[in-house]
C-alpha cells in the first residue's frame, strides 16, 4: 500500500496537449486517427460473420 502511494507521488505530470480547445482552429486535443482501424475491424467482422453463415449452411 505504501509502494502505491510512493509511485503516485513520483509520477510526472501529463504533457501539454497543445492548442486551445476553446478556439475552432488547430489540432483537436487528443485527436487520434481511428478511421482506418474502424474500417479494418468492420471488414474482419464481416468476413468472420460470412464464414460463420457459410459454415452453418454447409452443415444442414
């Protein structure tokens, strides 16, 4: 328990994300690209689902 408090006390502050969230311009705070990861996940889900449907129809 003491070790937990000691490591929290030694932790560095998070870096400044930059930009001003109040203004409309600039880089959004925490802006990470999720577009390609989402497309890859949806493609893999469709392939997996299609394979399951084909396998279920072959068994009948």
